[in-house]
């Protein structure tokens, strides 16, 4: 049995929603697909999540073959040649071990990818993005749908109560501990940023725990 799982992510900046998509192909025939969104994600975050979700779907598919009614495995996974296909050289390099993963804050997520690759003994294959590959193009569409779904949810959300007001001048945006905050310099009020309530913002000051810039 030959299984290819295509994956792709879609994101802009880490403070905005991201999306992922995957397509499973068994013996050359499309079997299933999936998509999802992330509250905030860089492009690499979305690409990694897509690979993880796609490989997890493969593992579930194979486990279902050998799982009894009580949920206990009846035997080893069936023989399958599994290949992770992506247009991201970085994700494939992390998956294959060619590239060393150095992002300490995302190490737990990387370990999920590493576990799935080893559990499935998965190989990797690169496909050029936007080159007309049917399944890669579908993954790209699914990832974008996942990202836009979240953005549409945010747009349709009613404005929250605010002491600062909508698009007020004399405010400062500060990115701290994964949260974007709006500071009213006149009243000293601080609120978590919401684009519907506060509008879009320009320059952002990032405050780190060990230093600031």
C-alpha cells in the first residue's frame, strides 16, 4: 500500500489567523482531506501543523484497520509506504532530520512531527508550489479556506465593550507575551487588542521579558 499525504499551510504574521490543509492519497487515488484554522500562526507554524494533521490522519487510518471494537489494537500496523509531500523544503528538512530544529519555544510541536514520521517510517518528497500538481493545489485551497474561515469569524464578531473606543488616537500597541495590547496614553487604560473594536493599527512595539525594542 502506498500512501502519500500532501500538506500545506497558509499564514501572514504570527498575530493573525493561519490555516492548514492536507490530502491523503492511497495507491494513487484521493482518499480524504482535511483543513483547520489557528488563532495566530506564522507561515512555518501553519506548514508544520498541516504536516502533523496529515500524518495523524494517516496513522488513524492505519490504526482503524487493526483496532477491535473495544478500541484495543489487534496487531501491528499494516505495511504501508508513507510519504509526506510538501512545497516547504524547511518542513521536509525538519521531518527527515536533514535540518536541525532550533526553535526552543516550538519544540513540543516539533516532537509531534518527529513522532509521527518515525511511527509511520515516513519518507519525504518535495513538490513545487503552484506548479499545477492537483493535490498540492487542493491543499493550498484548503489551507486558505481554514485561514479565511477564522478571519470571517472575527469580522462577524460583535464589538466588545471598550473604555478606549474605536480607532481612538493617542494610543499605543504593545505586543507582550503573545497578546497585542492597546494602551490609551491619555487615560492609562490597557485593553487586549481586537481589530473589530479598536480598528487596524500601524507600528507595534514588542516587549520581551529579557529585553525590549
